[in-house]
C-alpha cells in the first residue's frame, strides 16, 4: 500500500527507464519527482503518462529562475499539464511570478531554499551572505512564504525550524536529502532518515537512489513506507 508522503525521484536516463522503474514499483509508490536531468529524455511526456494513465501524482522539479515575466510565462505553460508540485528558486520575485503563472490551477509552487548538496564552504564559494545553512534556509523560507509559496524545499535538518515559523502554517515542507539508515549519502551533505524527516515536520520526503539502485526497488520503497508509518515518524507536536 502506497503513502504519498514518499516521493520517489525518477533520476534515470529517459522516459522509458522511468516507466520501467514505475512498473517495478507498482502500487507501492503513488508520487514521483521528475527533474531537470530527465527533461531532455522525455520528462514531460513521462509526467503526463504517469498522471493520466497510471493515476500517479507528479512533482516537476525544474527549480525555475529568471526574470519575473519569463518565470510567469513558463509556469503558466506548465500549469496546463495538471501537475501537483513545481519548484522555483526561493527568491521572492521568482515566487511571486510563479504564483501568478499558476493562477487558479491546483499546481503547488514550492520554493527552493538552499540545496541539500551545499554546505557553508559551497555558500562561501558562491559569495552568499554569512550565516549557517540552517539560518539561511529559515530566512529564505519565511520570505518565500510571504511571497506566496505553497511550500518550501529544505533538508530534513532544517524542517523543524521552518515548521516553527508562523508563516509555515498550512504550508508544505518537502525534504530531499533523505536516506534510509545505512544508505550511502552520495552527494548529499545535510541528510536524515525518512522517519527523522517526518518527525521534524516534513510533509513529504524525496528518495531517489536508495530506491532505484536497490536490488529490489519495490521492497526498498515498501520499507520506507513502513518507516514513515512507524512510531519513530510521529511528529513531536502531534
């Protein structure tokens, strides 16, 4: 039985590989993320097929960033596909433009705060303002919520602090950088287990390689769902 708090990232080469993986996962997974790496491999066609023919929910992870008019036009075009989530960079002007482009569609605009693959050294190299990644995530999340974001993307490490924001009431927190216990961290630097992420206040966890690199992807997904439903995943304030 699936649990849509688990979003499986289809970080595979093309739409055919994505369909094959979705077929292996079957009804164990109801929500998929399709990102930039899949865009030139038929990502939008895959999104439509999974949504329309298989009844899956779709998170399109485009991380859009441009001038407001361009972001608004891009989001307006994507809104016609009846997607569930779309990511944009968390800069307030980008979020406001995306919110305008989404119009009355049901597509949720999620603002990216600080990528989970970055630490303070990476932020220094990019000449970003001082402060810990956690502090910057919370600040960017608050500004994104004020600009109209339906939710934010942050690592599990910052989920509790973001959830504590007054502006976070009724908004979504989606956490990549989630790794089941014993999994390879890969290129992620701010990680937690699925249960830890949900307990910290996340609404959804995004998991990719620990599922599609597993010898039995369906069993890996089912184990994550079981963890999400365990006592360890109960939020402290629930």
